[in-house]
């Protein structure tokens, strides 16, 4: 499965959540958009992909736009960056890190980088999470963005030397 497909699955879950919050059935949404109930259901369950234009149709039928969808995620992204920075600056403070972990775990639809952030915090706190997914995440990076650099600073002592060398090259 394509690693980016996880993000598509999260989008489907988010669409379903918004639809249910508005009290709109999948059948009613299908009727409004001319998209089959089956296609909507499969998309919401993460079993299939959907074209952007179709996703926009679904949002419009619920009285929303892509701007509405992005607005919520943008603010969460800034908050997440702040948490990552604070975690890297306070990585020796277990109580502080536990509080950040609790906040990140409250995010209803976590994307891959948010899941990795949770795993890194759990690892650093000794909560016995697997490092394999964290290694895969860092191994896939071609550039170390600010958020990723904060994560790297938290977990660097747990990473294999070959990966540290890779990350130092792209830093």
C-alpha cells in the first residue's frame, strides 16, 4: 500500500465525521452529488481513493469548501509545531512530555507525522513503542523540515548511526 494512502484514508474519515455531524446520510449525500452511496462509503472507510473534484462536490453538498477543511488543519499544524518545539526543548521533563503526548493523542484524525510524534514521545518516555515506524519515517525524508528536526532532536539517541548520518546530511 502506498504510504500516502494513509492520508487519503484520514481524509475519508474526516469527510464521514463532517457528514455525520451535519446529520446527512450517505444516501442523501449521494443523491445531492450524483456520487454513488457505495463510492462514498468506500472512501469514508478508506477502501478507495477519490478525485479532488469529487471531494469538493461532497464538501459543497454539506455546505463546506476546501478552505473550510484546510482552515481547521492549518491551525492544528501550527499548534503541533509549537508542541514539537517545546518537547525538544524540554525532552528531560517527563511530566511535560506526558502532557504533550496527551494533547497529541486527543487529535481525532492524526496524520502520519502526528502518529510519529506520538510514537517518539512514547519511546522517549519509555512506554515501549516500536521504533521501526519512526526509522521508516525518517528514512523516507529528503529534507529535514523544522517539525522533523524537532522530532529528530527528541529521538536522536535512539536512532541507528546510519540514519543519524543520513539525517545530518539533509539537515
